[in-house]
C-alpha cells in the first residue's frame, strides 16, 4: 500500500481527472501510483494538507463521521472578528448547504496575532486598503462541503485564504517545503492516532 501527504496549491482540483484542458490536478505534482486517491477534498480555492492512499481501511476510518478526527485550518478573513463572533464559531454555527440546514459541531477557534508561515499564493490575495484582514486558526472534527468558508461567512467574516495545515498529528511542516512526501504505513497511522 502507498501513503502520501501533499501540499495542494491554490487553483488545483483534488482529483486526477482534468475536467478541462487548463485544469491543474494532483497528478501535476508527482507521478503517483494509479491506485491512490485523495482522502477527502480541498476545494479548488483552498490550499494545504491532503492525504493520498490506496488503503481502503484508512479511507473508511477518516471519512466516516463517527470517527471524527481533528483538522486545523489557517483562515485569512476580511475584517477582525470580535469575541462574540469567535464564541459563535466555538459553539457551533447554523449553516446551509445543498438545500439543507445544520449546526456545526463545536470547534476550536483562535484569533492569531501573526500571519502564519506559508507558501506565497499565486495569484496573491487581493488587498483592500480600507478593510483590515486577520488570521484565525479553526480546528474541526467534521468536514461538510466548504464548511470553514460557510462558518466564517455566517458570523460576518468572508474568507480570503484558506490553508489546511494539520490533520491530527500530520502537518505541512513535515513536507519541508516540498509538495509531496511518501510515508510508511506505521508513520501514517501513528501520526493519525490509529492502530495498524
């Protein structure tokens, strides 16, 4: 079996099939074995950590909501959220997607005092001189479609940039600024807090 972690760049689809000639896909990063596919997704406008494997047991364990695992995101938002907005994010936010409403599970939400260290984005995030921006760290144990973006919008702070930097004990730092890293099964499972 094969295990990879990657740093998916902005503008790339979390898949191997091009839907149009100009689309960037995961196969542009590395010559992966044909048997692997991503565990979960990051939308085209999001960046960061993604797991690729052909281990069906790992896929099941990470994608089944009953096994909720922690995923942490650095989120650049328009504006500076106050304590009321942060408490809403921590307690659960009513959001809507695919014509259904639900309230998100409690999350960890912190306002970061500094800009996290990350790869420059191409194209860069637009800057508006009259509106400040800020960075949050959100840690979730669920993964609904575009959930982080919907949560931040629901409390009045649109997302400018979204980077998943950690999944349980795996982090972007392990990539050492490379786009792809192969891991042994024991290292992958241990980093995710799973037994082999």
